[in-house]
């Protein structure tokens, strides 16, 4: 799409213009970024953010070091995604590649849980638990500790280069790189045995994939939390674009009581007494709410795409209201409906149970119940049978036909198990498993190592006249000798057309 021109293309019809005025072609399509310098603030919501930051970072960095005894044949790391074995371990739960639907269930529950949390409390995820928010908070803490608070950082950026500016900015970025490196290093611990891979990293014995992953995450963390910051929330994250579909007038969000704050004006002695129709509202236009905002917005303009719902503006405003002896909560965490009710002097209410929250809760409970049922009833073994397709069958000199199969038995227990293989649906004239000897009753005993897959080549022969059709249904029946649990896998026995 091209910008429309207001000037005529005919030189004779062009009106005189100021030579100093910017031409339309020189007007940029996008505004340059204005760097945000969030000011330090203290209060209830800031304390909640510190608690969330410490808790989440502790979980991220400590969990890979937790141990869990699964027996001598399994890894002892409590949370581990083993790409080599194709297993995911989460304390007592072991997920095999065939059980990827559990991962799907977790993702669905995470999405519905986010919808529910947003409908109740707005962008609480963005303000407190999003990795971008957590790491940006940590980076800003380091920056503030080295360079000073808002005004000091602004002066430092505008000052000419000096020894002080070099060491402060250099120390800040060096600390950011260190945090980013720890972030990437902790991530690879979830895919490898933590103590082993740490030694391998420092001795140069780790795999190339480990170093590449660490390098990528170090760079991305440094870029997103150190440089991009609020631009990730504004331009890269899709959540602000459709969060409005989750909100309603009863959702708890950061709101500005415009009925009480407007018209705003600077603090003067005559403003300290509020009449029935005050000339000046309680907002003294100090911009404290703007100065502490991590995305640099003015909440007094209403809910905006950039607002992450952290509530730091509430802490800043309350601190200022106490100084001028005005009532607190000019900016507050409440619903739009309650703000309108207070404006008319009516009683407010908080309604958690609403149609949309009931809907999200029911879906969340349903998916959770299905996953719990699956976990409680999951078998300790699985049987897979793959029939040879080329050729479909082999004629023997005796007149019989033979089919070949590949049998796989998954032993999900941490101890060696023995299974008995039996057949039904066909009168076999010959039944063989390569490398195995049958028992006296003609059945085979198959031994599978702990937490492993046993693979066997099976050959079955039968008289064509005894077959029901050219594709006779048969069953492989595998029974655990210890528990007596059986698993049946149906397939077909191919023969000549009748």
C-alpha cells in the first residue's frame, strides 16, 4: 500500500510551499523506539513480582539437580528429557514416544489455564510468570544496581563517553552475558544428566549440540531481556492481540479511576480539600505511574496493548497519594464494572463464577480428568506387530504358506520381565521365532530388559485350505508371567485368494 499524495502532479497547479517543511516522502512509517527507563518502586505488587521472580528462577535452576531413584537401569535425574533413549522423565512418571498425547494434553491444559487466568485476573501471566518478564526484571535489577535509578541511567546515556560510563555500561553487559550463559546452561541440563554434562562442558567433552544450544539461548536471552525488552511484549508476542477475547467488564485488571482523578492538575494547597465538585481531581499529574511502567505507557489512557498488568503503577500512585494525603487506589487492580459502580456511588462486587469462567473450568477439568485416567490405567507393557508386506506370503515346498512378522514388546518397568507369546485365529503348522526355542507346549518365553524394547522376528506357516480367506484375522497374545496381564494385538495372515 502506497501513501496517498495531497499535492497535484501538475507543476502549474502546485501551491507555494515552505522549503523547510518536511516532504511527505520523508515522513517515517514507524516511530523510532523511545528507550524506557523504569524507576525503582516498592509496594505490594512489587513484592509479588520479587516473589515470583525468585521462585521461578529457583525452580528453573534447581530442578535439574533433583535426584529420583528409578532403579539401576534408568537415569536418576528427577526431570529429564532423554533424546537418545526417547524418554521423558518427570519424577515417578515416564513418558514414551508412543505416549506423546500426554504432551498434547499438557499443552491444552496450559492454554485453557491461561484463558481462565486471563478472564479472571487479566494479564497476570504476562506481569508475573512470563519468561520475558522474569528475565527482563532480573536484567533491570542488575542494570539499576550498577548504573543507578531512572534519572542516573538517563544522565549516563546522555553523557559523553568517559571512564565511568565505559566501566558501568561494560559491567552491565558483562553481567547480562553471565546471566544469559547460566540460562542457556541450565536449559541443556534438562536434556542431559546434570552433573555429567556440567563436567563435560567445562572440560570440552560435551557434544556440539550442547554448545550450540547454549550459544543460541545465551544470545537470545541477552538480546530479548537486555535490548528488546518491552518490544517483545508489544511487537513479537501474539497474546496482547487476542487477550480482549478473554476479558469482560468483570475481569480484574489495572484500572485508573478517572471519575476521581480528573481533571488532573499539579498539587497545590487548595487541592487538598475535595468538595462535591472539585476544580481539580486527585491526580496531580506527577507521572509516577508512567516512570515505573516497564513498557513505558500511561495507564490513565485506559487499558492498552502494551500493559502487562504488573501493577507497579498502583504501587507508585499509592506512594504518591500517601505523600499528599489523598485516598489510596486512584489506580487499582479491579474490574471496569466496579470502577463505574464507584463512580455512581454504588456498591461493588467481585464475581468469580461467570459463564466464561465456568466454561474454561469445565474444559480444564475434563482434559485433566482424561489425562489422570490415562495415567492411572496405563499399562506396563505395549505390543506392536508389523507384518511383512513384500512378499505378502511365501509358498513352501510342503504346500503351506508362511507369513513373516516383526514383534516388538515394550517393557515399561524398571526390572527384567518375561512374557509368553501365544497365537489365536490360525492353525499354525509351523511357529518360529528367530533365536528363540519354544517351550514344551509350543509357546515362546520372551525376556525383555528393564525399560527396553524387545524386537523379534516371527514366522508362521499354515495350510491354505484351513484359512478363512486371503486375509485371515489372527491375534498375537503376550502375557506377563509375573503379573498375568495380557496384551493382544490383532493382525492378518495373508494367503492365496480362494
